C-alpha cells in the first residue's frame, strides 16, 4: 500500500510539473491602430470641416498601387471631425494611399506594415516598420494618436 501511495505521489508530481500557469492570466489582443487625421487651417488652427471649407462627402482615399478606393470612417460628433482609416496592417503589407478632398491632393500616406506582432506585458500588438506622411505638414499627438494635417 505504501508503494502504491509513493508511486501515485511521484506520478502526480510529474504530471503537475508539466502544467505551466500563464503568468498573465488572460491574454489580450490589440488590433492594429487606426490612422486618424484632423484637418486644420495652418494659420488659425481652425478645423476645416467645422468651418465648412471641406465637405466630408468629398473625401477620397485611394490605394496608389491599384487605384482602388479605400474604406474609411468620418467621425463628426460634438465638434470632433476626424477621418479614420482602420484597414492598415491586418495583414503584412506596404501601403501607399493618396488622400484627396474635393479632388485636391492633401497627402500621401505610406505605411510599411511588414508588421511584426510583438508580445509585451502579456499583450500582442502591431509594430510598424515605417510610417510617412508626404506632401503635407503635420503634427502628431502621442496621447490620442491623431495626425493634425496643416493646410495652407
């Protein structure tokens, strides 16, 4: 009987030694960040959709590789007028988009989303190799992730 208990104890130790508890508890998944743009007058800093210089119905985002239109969201609530592109880096790719408003070239967005999924602090997220905004002056706010495009 003592041998059976010893064998059972040894077997239990071996069995539970292979179990590894996740230090994180529950893993999290962070989708790729959206690219958010606000368009302001370079001199007055006034939002160009609020003052009706631009019309949200005249926005085009075009993939320069195949000239196809890219889906975007325009958020216009409570004096918050932001263009949001959510489709970048769900797959490994390099994108180059042209953003036009009323047939006027506003900017070119280049993103090297030869993206790497990185795991830190028990959460995975996308790391971009390179992000460039060309043909326009802008600022970037790290706290809210919004690119403010300065229009002359």
